[in-house]
């Protein structure tokens, strides 16, 4: 019988794992005013009307998964506290359809600008 030949070690690079397919980007939608919901422009504060205050205020607000405003902040002031607060407070009366990620409701931020002009 022939003697056993010594085993020869073969260096092989490990096989890299298969690259994962890139994940599809999440489909996001923003919050919108609920169709048929009342979300009218707030009443002009009477003191502001008397003092002829005008301006634009931008309000940034957080909408919960139930469509209600959870938090509202003045992002850009009109220059008049009464007008800013009237706009901010009016959002509590609005109902929104929440933003979604892949079809599931998610808290999301939105903003709205009210323009206060005397006519």
C-alpha cells in the first residue's frame, strides 16, 4: 500500500455574504385637514381690529395619530401677540388626517400661515 500523502492546506478567501437588496424607501404622506372638518380662519381679535394690527403668522404644530393637534408653536410671528395667539388657539378646533409612513398613522409636524388683513 502507498503511504498517505500529507494534506496540503489550501487558503481560500471566505465567501462574502450576499449583498442585501436595498430597502425600499418608506412611503410618507403629510397631514392634511380632514375632509368635511371645520377648520376656518379664526375670528379677528377685536382689540387687534381696533388697533388696526395686521400681519402674517406661521404656526408649526404636531398632529397626533388621531388627527388632533398635540402641540402648537409660533414659527414666525406677525409682530402682534394677539394675532399670533388667535391663530395658535384656532388650531385646537381643527381635525386633521394624520401623516403616515407606509400607510400607518404617525405623529408629524406641519405648519400653516394665517394672513391677518383688515378689509
